[in-house]
C-alpha cells in the first residue's frame, strides 16, 4: 500500500510542476482554457491520478486528498494569474493598435448640399405652411379629365394649344400643371380648404435658356365661403414679400380657363417689372365639376414655376444649368 501511496504522491507532484511550466508558456486565452480542462476537468489528469485512490487504505486516502487539493489550488492559482496577465496584455495591445495620432491630417469627406430647386421648394412650402396651408400631392401621369376637362378646358378649347403635352397610347398624359392635384383633392374633401401642390410637370416646349420640357410648379388653392379677390391679393403679397423682400408688385388682367377673373402678377426686380406668377378666382364651372355649390363657395388659386424663381433669386442665366448635374455649378449653392 505504501508503494502505491508514494506513486500517487509522485504523480501529483510531477503534474503540478508540468502544469506550472505549461501555463507559464501559454500565449493566449484559448490555449489557457485548454490547459484548464486538461488538468482540472472532470476527465482531466488530476482526476485520472485520483482514480487510483481506490487501492489505498482508509488511513492513506486523506493524505492523498490533501495533496491533491494543494495541487489543484496551485494549478488554479497559476491559471487565474496567467488569465489576468493575458487579458491585460490583450487590452494594452488593442489600445496601442487603436491609438489616435491627433497630429495626423484628417480624412476629408465632402458634404452634400441641397439642390437649388429643392431649396426653393422648401422655402415656398415653409411660407405657405406658415399661412395655414396643407401640402397635397398627386400622380404625374394623369387622365384628360383631371388635367383638362375638370378644369374647364374641354377637348375643343384653344387653351389646350398652350399646354400641349406628352400623350400615352392609353389616352392618358403627363400632367401639364399641378392643378390636377387640386381637382383630386376637392373631390375627396369638403370646404373649407387651403392647399399647396408642388411637383414636376411636362409640356412639349422647345428647350432653350428659359424653357424646359420638364419643370416644376407650385400651385395653391383656397376654397371657403366669402373668399374674395382681395384675399388672393393679400396672400400673394405676403408670399412674395417673404420670398423676395418688400418690393412693389402689380396685378395685370389675364386669362386662364379655370379662373375668372384672372391676373398675372409682376414684381419690380432690379428696376424692371418681372412677371412671376399667375392667379385668379376659381371659375364656378370648376367648383361645380367637383360637386361644390358655386353659389355658396368661392375660391382662389395661383401658381408659379420653381425654375423661374430660382433663376431670378440666384441670377442663373440659363434654365438648363439646374439640370446639367455640373458640380462646379451646384457647389455654389
């Protein structure tokens, strides 16, 4: 029995020495965990050695147990110390790798800017929303009814020649103005209402410095009981004041098939009168087309081209510049 006791004691002592050396030379946490399992796991080397205790006498077993506990504690202590050292080294290496050299030049990433047309649309929307208007939108591909007929422009009306557009094989067309949005909105809402309709429109225009086949409009519509032309004038004056400043404006009699009376609005800009938008009281036929009682309700409408406003405010000499995607031009805004 004494011989077996001596053998187990020797094995435990040698295991302690071997484990201490192996732990000391380990260089990463993964290997360290493998050593822990190898020495202290349920099927580890300490357990295998202690498996021979069954051949010892009851008096010898406590002595071996005490030695085994010392070996386990020593190995566990070495493991804990090594784990702490490895984690500290890992954090130090990570900090060293991620150290920021504040003396190095920064990496420049150019920031985008708002396109001048979008910027002007946003400005106009802010003004009208501040006046109590709601933004309304609609499809760019329209039916003839919404684009023309409901706006008091039947098929044989000469005003259609001024707004010739792109027609599709199914009879639909690309809208020539955002007035079609007004019709759609009125068909689904009851007065009183105040809306603004911004969006892209299409006309078969010859492209030059001041014309484009595709451009942007913003139109407003107000319908309520007792609205008068003076209400329209007050709205237009306040809008132009906020957009251009406190400048002289004038209203000239004009013609639009969907408003009566109608007017063009001019602004005195750089000493010259400049036409900026069209407006008028909503024609009773338009109100009747959407089911409103024209004896009870009146309304006014106005509209302008976003590109024209941008050309005036930014002194752009050619409308085509806003569509050319030339960064040398766009970076100015």
